[in-house]
């Protein structure tokens, strides 16, 4: 069972990816901002980070740069993903994809619309052979929303 963190603002897109991964026995969590993703990654391990190619509230290239500069995170494959033909043409030009790969993106998965089988075929090769066999939360299977995660973190800090 591999663990995935998906940096994506679109809840519907996350649900499609999550269902695809869960059908194959994997776990997925969503962060809707880079800061939330880093908070999550500071607490829990993942095997692959999937990021939307464009976010309104975060710079995906800055996120990628920070991941690859972190000793703890730099070995985690980062995959950019888009399942929207128009956005893919706008935010995944040859120059942009080359820049992303230069910064350390493992792959760009660009689909005209979401197709679970095509998505999985592209993503599967990015999962490290050392993918965790246990749940990243120490065996407890629970999906946290970023709102829940932020709330529990504020409680810990206050307590």
C-alpha cells in the first residue's frame, strides 16, 4: 500500500484520484495549499506527492523547489497532474514542463479528462519499490481533511 499526498484545490479532482488509488489498495490525502502540504509532510510520510500543475493559492514550482531542498522530503517523487485539456495546454507547455523536470519533478501526467486507468498507468511507474507497507499514520486507517488536520495542530500547540 503506497501513501499519496495530492496538492489540489479542486475537491472533485481529488475525489476522482482518491477513488482511483483506493481501488488499487492505496491511501490518499489532500492539501489545498502548499503550506498545508508542508504541515502534513512534517508529520506524516508519503511515498509520492502529486501536485496540480496550477494552483490559485500556491506556487507549485516554489513547492517543488522546497520539497527537493528538504533532506527529509527530497527523495519523494513529485508528479505534476492535470486532467483538463485547456489547463494542460496553458500550464504544461514544453518550457514549463522542462523547468519542472529541471527542478526535480519526476513526471507530468496530462490527460484531456480524468480516466482512472490511464492515470494509474502513468502514475504506477513513479511509486518507489520501497513504498511503505503500513499506513503512514502508524497503522490507523483514517483520512484527514486539511481542515481537520489544521484544527488538531492548533489544539496541540495550544495544549
